[in-house]
């Protein structure tokens, strides 16, 4: 039997289960002071869904870069345009991805793992960099899913105030960077062939 979700995740599930459309603004109101963690999680989750991530990864990555920069700069609450706040959320896909994420998080909730506020400036820098990796349309296996999974863990770490998760996320971000760096030659050749095909 799966453990009960934490209070915020419980609130999020209730909103996603409600009838009718729900907007991003309504979810942000529910997040309250946890807006940074929630937005990180929300922008990352769709990129874990195969197929859906192909079109959303660059958009989500750019959004996460902007979010991370605001965190690193020390902005108390992220600025989100009203037009974006009014956008409806695809509840079904988000809920399915959220369920999978919670299953993985349950494995990290070991006894003795402390809970305390996370330094937002370094977490923001990590989110901004990993968002950049997510935005790059790389022709690599799991090229979008790996940065997205890292960002989901960072978002969950902010929501639940789990510094250990944040450190794991930072290490995963470094691993993503190395993965992209060692594959740079393949990425460059792929984009070169694509460019030549377009100009012919």
C-alpha cells in the first residue's frame, strides 16, 4: 500500500481531481509560499511523459531558466504573467506523472532524513542551469527526461524542505552536464546534418 502523500501533494491531488478546468493561477494560489517549488515541479512533470516532452521541453526549459534566475536573484515570489496564469492545465497527464513521481519519492523518504529550509540562491542557480539543459533539443536517449527528472526532484525538495533531495538533484544536474558534454560531438553532427538538409 502506497504511503499517504504529504499535505501539499494532497492539496494538489484534490485540485486535479476536481471537476471542470483548473488554471495555473488557481494552482499557484494553493501553493502559497511554496510557489517556487511548485512551479519547478509543474514545469518539469510534462517532460517526463514520452511524446509530450518533444514539444514542451524547450518551452518548459526556458520557463525554468527564468524561474531559477528569479530564485538565484533572491526574488521572494516569482513573477508569472497574468495571461499564463489564466491558462488551463491538462489535469490527466499531470496527475499521472505526479503519481509516478510520488512513487519514486517514497523511496527517498528514509528515516533520519532532516527537513529544513533550502538555500534558494544556489537551488535557483541549479534549476536555471538544468532548465537550460532541458531546453536544448538534443538527439540523445532520455535527453529531455533526465533533466526533467532532476528538476522534479529539485521541486519536490523545495516543497518538502528536504536538503538531501536537493543535493541529490545537484549531483544529478552535474551528471546531466557531463552526459551532454561527452555527447557534444554527436549533437553537433546531428544539428549540422539537419541544417544542411534545411538549406538544400
